């Protein structure tokens, strides 16, 4: 757990004193690399679950809608006035 922060500190010091001529993106790669890897894995899992859910919904039996057997007929009332 301590390896990546220590490595990024070493890279920053090496960049500041001129031992390496890397871009700052590469210097801070140990900091944002694991976060990017985690996000990429979560995105792949999200796509997989979405595709599986799509096919489950696509091939699941369709619900039959309720249809009354007969129409309800109400008597016509006439008011006496």
C-alpha cells in the first residue's frame, strides 16, 4: 500500500532535480494509474451487465395483458324529474 505513494515521491524528486526528463503525466502515473485501472474495470463490468440484462429482457416471456372477459354494462337510469 505504501509502494505507489513512495514511488511517486521518488519520481517527483527525480523530475525536480533533473534526473529524468519525463512528462508530468508519467511522473504522477503511480497516483492516478490505480484509479484509472479501477474505473476501466468498473466500466467493463457495467457494459457486461448491461448486455446481459438486455438479452434477459429480450428473451424473457412477454407479459399477457389483462383483458376482461365481458364488458361491464350498467343499466341506464332515468331520473324522475
